[in-house]
C-alpha cells in the first residue's frame, strides 16, 4: 500500500498581519488554480494581532479586525491558526479578555476547524478545557533540536502537528525510524534565515514573550555577523536547513512528509508574496500573479 502523500499543505504567515494581501491572493488562488501547482494546497494561515498577551515567537503587528479576518477565512474555507506561543504565561494571564474573545470567535468559524500554535502547557490545558473545538500545533519556539525530545513531542496525543527546530530539517537518518503516524504530524519550517549555529534562539523567543506580557525589556541583540542585513530570502536559501521546492517534491514527499510552514510574520507583504510565488506558483504564471497583486492600489506592499 502506497502511503506517500500526494498533496503538500503549506502553512502561511500573517493571518492578521497580511490580511490585505490575502484578501487579494485568496480569490486569485481559488479562481485560477491553473496558476498554481496541483500538488499543493493552503493548509492554514497563522498569526496573531498586535498587543496579543498570549502571543509569542515574533512581535505581532497585525491591525486587521478579527471579525473581518475570520470572515475571509470562512469564505475560502481555510484553517486559521492563532499563534499563542508565549512561553512565559502565568495563571493570571489566562483571563485576558482579548485572547479569550479571539478563541470565542475562531473556535467555531464557518465550519472550518481552526488551530492554536502553542508553547505553554498551562495555556494548552486551559484552551483544551474551555475551547475544545481547536486542534493544537506544538510551536517551533520550543526549539526542539534534540531528536529524542522531538520524538517525545510527536507522541503527545494533544498535538496534531509538531514543528521542530529548523536545524533538524535534514535529519533524514533519524526520520526514517519514525512511524507513519509520527511522520504525518511533522511540520517543517522551510525558510528560516537564522544562523544555523545560533545558540541564543530560545532567548530570542523568550524576549518576545516578555514584550507580549508588557515587560520593559531591551531588544534581544542577535550576535550573528549578518544580523544588520535583516531577512533576505536569498540568504535563507543558503541556510543548511533551507527546504527548497525541489527538496519537498523529490525528498520529503517520497519519505512521507506533507506539512510545511513558511515563516515571515515580521516581514512585509512584498516578501510574503515572493514566498507564495516560489513555493506555490507555476513559473509560467509567476509574473501574472505578481502583476495582479502589485497593480492593485489598495495594497501597501512594503
């Protein structure tokens, strides 16, 4: 019996942050499927609004109204993932009105099953008991660089998907020993630009968690010699953990993997569009899709 996946599911950044981009892209994607590879689909769009107490990973700047975001996702029947990956939550934070309102809104949204990207076990238990309609994704902010720890995480029944640290992306000699069920839960972060040997990744995420809680802390200072360049897709492509479109088709899919996460919540719409073109759009239609988006004056691409 052939258990190899025939469809790849991309999990895209910017649920709130890039609402205006997706308002243009989703109808283009749904109405012109010939522009896009027939072996891939949008598995979800993830993100968090600005000033989200439960947020983490990256500082959210999305200012789109939650009701409008929920309506767009329901219209196109795409799963929303609330990025609640703050790792430093305490009991008193669970009553936050804004975050609970988001759960109320997205738990039952047009018949689409929505998810929570999560780091805190405390928050997981709270949402699990209060909002049972969500599925859970173990966040890459846990920085699971040990295969032993990753395997334990995959065995948690609470998690439908687990995103390992990008430095495990090419650990094929270890992945071959996973069961089909464990493989089906792995979701790989494709386009990380962080230095491969960075030892401060968890500290960086915790800095964002503290900011989300309103703590007065200095910005995390990246020690990478290339930090001043900011994110560049061309740099990400040179990262040893980068997963290319050819890697997905020729290596990951034949080995039974079908879920891939695209990072970019802290970037601009123009960069997100480049990810959508590279990973999803047939080369002969990339210019057409780019023009359709660029020529719409309602979108601030930068």
